[in-house]
């Protein structure tokens, strides 16, 4: 698998359905990772970053709703869009239940390849935009840190320069004051020198 390509997680307990989904997604510009159970899907989701999860609703042990709830409860996985794929639960009540646990869409079996690929394309594009935004934010953060360092350095230089100017000004004032005092001392001494 190519690390720069996005990943799609497909989850179904029926091996033939996984094969069919893989075949349908072969044209998608993404790597497809398959899980045959809810627990396996959760483990994979924690180990990798996925742009999308295609999740079967009806599975033994842990159904799709439970998997979705768990994915939504974890910080690392709550951003992953979930599309439920189902043959059994096509009614509105189940669709609403799916949306309530975090699904962004529902696809009924048998799957229409064009509809699936168009929906997948939308989520892959959103994932690419999210990655581009994260990269831009990282670059902006780096530029901001560099700018902060430059500003701090300029402020430090300006303060140092100001301190030196104040010091030079004080030295000049002291020199002038000493010159005045010396002048004032010389006048009486000069007068005394004339008298002697």
C-alpha cells in the first residue's frame, strides 16, 4: 500500500461482500483495507488513518451501530466519515439510528457502483482537502514560530541598543558635568595663581 494514498476501511462479516466491495472500489484512488468483524475494524481504525469507513450494519458479536458509536467516542477516530452499507435495514427508522450514531450516509445492497464511487470520491476529496489544510496549518505554525523568534530577537537587539544609547547619554552627561566642575574649580585656582 502506498502511504501517501488515502485508505478506505470496508467492514463486513461476509467474505463475498468484502470481495465485491474491493472490486467496486478498485477504481477509487485509495487503498482498501478489509475487516471481517467489528472488533477487527476498531483495531485497524486505531492503528491507521482512514479517509472513510464503509460499514455493514448487520454483523454478529458487534453490529455496525456499536462500531460507529465506538469510533465516534474515540478522539483519534471520531473524524472518520462512516457510510453504512446494508441489505437488511433499509427502513427510515434504521437509517435515523445510523445517523444518530455518526453515519454520514447509507447505501443499500445491491450496491450501485456509480453511486458508491461518486460518494467515495466526495469523501476522498474532503479527506485530501483536510490533509492539505493540515499541511498548510503546519507550515503556517512553523512560519509563525520563526516570525516570533525574529520579533523576539529584534526586540532584544532594540532593547540592547536603547540601553547602550542611555548609557552613552549618561556618560556624556557625566563628562559634561565633570567638565563643568573642573571649570568651576579652575577659576578660583586660576585666580589664586595670579595672586601668587
